[in-house]
């Protein structure tokens, strides 16, 4: 059976481009482990592979959910494992690509089993968010589950609702469930490749990337989503930039402000990603400053993992 390669790292480090090159050279297929590229219609701002990229190499777990459908780390891990097994069954190399740290960990280390949530409770909480706003729900999480609240970002609707669902349905907070049955169950082995850049270089790339996305038609994409009736409180709108551009489309802020806020939010997210992945075990890190050189070094490492000086 072919092994599994995982490409990890912060946004704008070149994970998708490297995965394409490796897949072409190593007879591979790409399995998405990004929590937001699963949503239909959220293409430009999530950095989703283009139709041309998908024609070059088969991709899995893109465009599998509507914007209003929730996705837990456990569910993405389950779907990704099915895709990986399918790729391996055909004698090809699965290449997992993702910057969503929790989802990647759930895939490779396993995740705590959680209780089923009653649809009525989920609907009630969604209505409560509409009535009272997300800040009120975040206060509920702080009261019911302080450890989870401390690790949930201010605008994260999906994780806020998930924490409340678990606490209210089971009587135990999410942090209790995780402590009761932590990661490292049913682990899945993989060769983990990490991409890194100096912070100043990464921040410059992020600014360029956001500007390029706007030039590619990101505003029009957001206009289309709003015209289709999708609410900005839905899970897919957790993708950085979509809410900011929705504010611009609705005339609440200017385009320059929306772009600047998106760049700042992306930089903060990239910093959190880098911190998360640095704590992950068995990641072999490569400097991603020169994409061509990175491809060569990673290929050399995969052919002979015991050689070279790529490890940091």
C-alpha cells in the first residue's frame, strides 16, 4: 500500500502548488483537509484549486457541502480517511493538504467520540444567535466551558455553536469530552511535510495574495453568495475575508477597509497556524521561499527520508 504524504503550514506558504507538483511526479491524488474549501461557491477567497488544477491532478473533498451545512473535525476526518483509502486502493499516493490544524490532527491522530446532537437543539441555538448575536452566545460558552471559550476566536460561529450543543445536550462541556478520550486513538501514519517562511516574507505574500484575489473577482463571488440568500452567519462564512467583503457589498465599509481588515485577519490566522503546526510531532520542515528548490528538496527527502538536512 502506498504511504500517505501530508503537506502542512500557514496560509500563503505554497502548500497547494507543492502538492500539485508532487502529485504529478509521484502518481498522486490530493485530499483536501481544509475546513472551508469543502463549501460550494467559496472558491477565490479560500484559495481553492482551480478547474485547471483539478484537471491536472484528481482532488478529493472539494465542493462537498452547501454553505449552511456544519462540518466537524471528526466528520472531515471520516470523509478524508475514506478518500485516502480509495486513492490507496488504486495504487496511487494520497497527498493530504490543509492548513486547518484541528482538522489535520483529527485525521491523523483520531478524535474524541462526541454525542449526537438533536436537530431541534441545533435549530434553537441558530435562532438564538440570530436573536441575541454571537457575542451573547460566546458569553454562554465562557460560563459553561471556559477552556473551550479560551481557544475559540471572536468570530467563530461554528465552534461557538458546537461547544453549546455539546454542553447543553450532554450536560458535560466539550473540554470534558476531549479530556475523557483525547487524541491519539486510531492514529493514521503519514510523512508530514511542513512549509515555513520568515514572518516578513509571509506577511508580504498574504497582502499580495488578498489583492490578487480581489482582482480575480472575489467581490463578485461574494455578491453572488449574498444574492443567492446565504447568510453571513453560516459556517462557510468563517472563511476570512467573506464577511469583510459582504460588509463592503452592503455599503457598510469601503473596499480599502475590507481589504485591509482581511489582510490583518489573515496574518493573525497565519500566526496561529504556525504556532499550532510547530507543536505537531514528526513534521519535517522546509523553507518555502524558493518554490522550485522546495519541490526538489521535498522530492529528494521522500525518496530517501534518512538523508539531507531538511529537518529543523
